[in-house]
């Protein structure tokens, strides 16, 4: 990070203060995810039935659940798992999708058409149902949630990278790279991919929020993460049983955590693009 | 009643940008009579287009008229209500743009689009409007206008699209037509047809025209009066003849000198004072190669067919000797870019043979050619400097790239020295090397592109319209640079261009290409002075250079 980059980031933030809020939010989430287990006031797993279902108070700021566990502590500890699933799933689909998409976009022809149809088939499924089926088939484990989430995100990255590379493949600097002695594959990996990264970073940021929702959704319907592991989706699922008796804090706080995480990632998207795009700099 | 149609008084236009307020037009005063044709000439950034936009009220939101006024038929149009303005624009004044295809709605038939333009300002039924649109297509001399009414923009050529734009612009019989670079991007022959048509229509209907252009020759040919703008200011106003024979302002002098004419040589492109500053180079005449040396490049019966459609290039044979400069001329679609890329071994020919220094290179697949020892001997300079540099590479990285790949250098002091040397040779200041392409001007980007191409000391340089996107004064400098580099390094050039004046200056021999086939070839001067085929003659005659403009004026006066 040079000082010019930082100055540029500062300029973007002044023009769009929401990006700053979103960046702070994402930073906070990351901090919680890393240091969560050490900063929580109570153990998130050990039950204490005498303290069950207490409304929010000074001792338990988000109340306690049906087993007397502190909801706030569980929320904080859950951030690590939810973020880890989302980041690794998006990371995998980005790495695989960007390379496949870039190659297709550059090569065109039969390969491009073949991969394109495969992507169409994948997208023809309701994606959440596809993820459910994959987790059910592969086994009820966290890794499989990651794989399933990565696969259903893959088509978007392939299409995105393909389109972005396709509009650049005939530009002068691509031909120039070949005249300078680069092979086709080196042109794709060292010239085209870095140039489509800014646009893809936006997609990744938006996608992270969505992947968190997807992981929570799978857990909510009982696939993937199992109790008593703290996880936002499970917490909402378990809390749903008590909503009719007015124990609102059981789902309100995990729901809020989910909402804020998704919101922060989405807001960050546009800001990230502005900061990474060298053409926005002067 | 006065004859003045339009008057600009001390017009100032300011844009608010990230770096604060930028004054694009600072104090332009000019007037235009009814039916007059005025040329507004200047290079990029001179504020000529902004002036046009200010008159037609098309300034974008960041731009504002901060001082002065624009009087149209005596009424100050900078201070009238927006409803009045809407009636004025389009009906009383109209504008046509540089890229006609982008200015037309791609999903609406052109006839309907013309009818829409009519209906926006006149009360009539759609049937009547369509009938009027048909009449207009006839007026702009589109063949089979009934059929073309239903055509979509992509089905028409660039020249046709510009005619449709003209039809639209004149649909409400405006008193003033502003043409902003109407023929930039069109072939010379099409340019001539479109401009003749525009001039004819303007004369016939008594429309005043402002022709905004960077091309002095074009302005000289079609305008009675020319104003020259530089950095938002009007520097000179004169009749074409006076302007070219006795330019007063130093900027005009430079501009006139830099515009290539039928007789100018490379050295004539800069003014006397500037020439004094460059050290003349002395190059010993090339020794004759020993007999039996194969030519540097020999191409035989080259052809390229694409999957869809016919042959892009067919039966193309040529040769280039070491240090020789050969021009390849043709209109868009003539296959000159395809040919140059086959010779550069960036695409594979369908048939034919290419040999370099007697060794066959045509059979090496383009996708493997990067490993060939000849890769560094054949380099290319691309057309548009704006898209020929990787936006994520600094100027240094761009020039270093071939050295790392082909020159066998590693990152370090030796590389730095070599890159700086290349930059120096193309006249690029060393402190610019840390900049990214978007921080460089067009001329500087062109220099980076040339430095990159010569970094590995190639023997043959393919130049694909290297100056087509540059201003004339920058073009003049770049052409001189190329010519110097060629003589200093005994480089051979394949100079691809549509600009015949440039080719005439730069090339020993010229090849004229049409529809993928060679029409005519020979010594440049002889070819242009005495073309043998009708097509070449047509090309040569369509070039708007200054003498032709003056001759036209003399003819009309005499």
C-alpha cells in the first residue's frame, strides 16, 4: 500500500461515507471472528438450566436461551464459523471460476460454448435446493457446506470473468503482450486476470453476504452445522420454537447479526471497486 | 434586419472536477451569419467540442456557463427557460456527432427514429412523419430509401449511419447545424461523400454550419472562415487561404506545419524554430547487401479465411528489404490489419508462405511463435495508444516486459538502465516511467508503445495506424521520431495506414489493398502522383489536404 493508494482510498471514502461505515463493520466482524472466543463473557456451549430463557438484562445483554447459555456470547463465537464458511466458499468459487471463465472468454469457440451450456444447466436448478441436495448427499459436515456453497456460486464467477475477459481480449495491450513473447496462457493469467480483479472484487464482496445467508439457511433447516455449535442459522432455528411465547431475543439478535453482516458486505462492494480501479485514480 | 444568426460573447465554460474547477472555454467571442459555414479547428482539449455543446445546450451536469452569453437570433439563450430551450434545440439548431452508430438507437429502425425526431417538434400524424422521413432519406441520397426505412443501425455502414444522422438533424429545417467531427472514423472516400452531401444540403437549405474538426485540410476544403482554438481560447480567425499561407499566431503556425500535405516531407512537419532545437542526425548510407542475401521479409500468396464469410485476405505477396519502409494502404475492411497481424505472427494464415531472412516462419503456429527466436525481430506498434498499454502496468513495466520475456534480462539495475535508455531514445522523460497509462497523455502513451516495440531491437517493425488516434502536432513529432529510429537502427517498417499523406512521407514503397487483394503497388511518390488504377486515384483525390482546399476555393472564385 503506497501513500498514493491510501490518499485515493481517503478520497473515495469522503465521496461515499457509507463505504467507510461498511468497512468499519466488516473490520469489526473480522475482529470478532478472530478474537471472539477470548472476549466473550460466558462459555457459549456449557448449559446452565437455572438461568434459562432470561430476557436481556445487564448480566446477559442479549438474554439467555432455553439451556441457559448467554445469547450474546454465542453470537460472538458464531461469527468465526459463519465467516469462515462464507470466505472459504467464496474464495474457492472465485479462484476456480475466475480461471475457468477467463480461459473461456479468451479462447472462445467450442470450449466456451461447452462450459457455457454447463453453467446454464447449473443455473437452471434452484440454487439453494441444489446446495441442500449436495450437503445431504456428501454428508452433514462443515466442509460440505463450503463445497456446496462454492459450487452454486461458481456459475456467477465463470460468467462474470468470461464477460470481462471477452471485452478485453482484442485490445491492443493483449496483442502487445503476445508480441512481447507471452504465451496465450500467460496472457490470460498475468494480463487479463489482474485487470478483471477489481470488477470481481465487487462481486466477491456482494457474494460474501449471500454466502453467509446460504450457510445460515442450510443450518437453519438442519443441514451442515449441528448443535450445540454456536451458529447464527441454528440459533434462529432453535429460537423459532420460542417465538410464540414472546421470547423474541432468541431470534432477533442472531437475525440482526445476519442482517448486519450481509449489509456491510454489500455496502463495501461499490467502495472496493472504486478503490481498486486504477482508472479512478489521478 | 441583421444577418447575424449566432453570437458568442466572451463565453466561459467551467467544469467542476475532482481537482477543482477547470475552465474549458475561456472567453470565446465569435459570430456566425445566416447560411455561413464556419470551421472550428483545434486539437483535443482545445475546448472546440465544449463550445459546440454549450451552444446546443448539451453540456453535461459538471459543466456550466460561468460568464458571457450566447445570442441566437438576438435572444440570449443562456438565460431562457428550459421549455424554450427544448424547442430551440433540435428544431432551430441541430447537432451531429462523431460516432454516428453510437448516436443512433440500436433497437429502433432508422426511419422510425427520424420520424420520432420530427414528431418531437412538429404536430403531425405518424404517417405524415414517416412520409417526411422517407423524403429526408432521399435528400441524403440513401439508395432504396423505402427499404432503408426499416433498417436497423447495425445493418448500415458507418457512412450510411452518418447520413441518417444528417437526415435527423435537418428534419426540422434548423437554421444552424453543428457538426462535431462528423467524419472522423470514416474512410477518406466515405468522408468526401458525406462532407460533400453535408455542404450541398447546407447550401441548398440556407443552413449555417459550424464544422468542428481537428483536420485543417477538411476545414480548408469546406469552410469559408476558420477559427482556431487552443486551450479554450480563440487564437486566430481567418479565411482558409490566409490562414495557411500566412498564419499569424505561433500555435496556428505549428498546426499548419504539422498537417501533412501532398508535398511535405518529414522534416517539414515542425516549424523552423522547433527544428533548430533538434540535433540533425547523420546516418551513413546503408551499404548494399551482398548479392544473394535473402530479403528481410518475403510473403507469398498469403490468404486468410475466417470461419464465417469469405476471404479477408487473398493472394497477398510482398517483400521488404532490411531498412526499407513499405506502406500498406486501404479502407476499413480491406484486410490490412489482418495482413499485418499475420506477418506479426499473431494470427495464423490460411495459406501462403512467410519467410524472414530466408527462413520460413509461416508454418510456426501463432500460438507457439512466442518461443521462436524471431519473435523479438518482428515487433508491432498498435493503433490506439489508449488501449495498447496494460492499465495495471506502469510505463516502466510496459517497456520492461519484452526485455524480461525476450531480451533475457532479469529485474535489476541492468533492466532499469536499459528501460531508461529506451525511454530516452523515444523522448520520454525518465520521471514519467513510474506513471500508469491513464496518467499519461496520448503522445506519451504512443512513445511508451514505441519504446516497448523497439526495446528488443527488432529488425522489422509493423506499425498499425500508429498515429491515427493522435492530434496532428503530436502525430508530427511521433512520425519524426519513427523516421529517426528507422534510420538510426536500420529498421524495416511495414506502415499500415489509411492516411495517404502520411504514407507518402514515411514509405519508400506503397501497397494499395482493397477487399483483401492488392490493387496497386510501387514507389510511393510515383504511385501517388500518377495512380494507375481508378481505385487508387479515387483514394488520392479524396484526401482533404490544404492545397486541394485552396484549389477548390480558387475554382469557385474564378
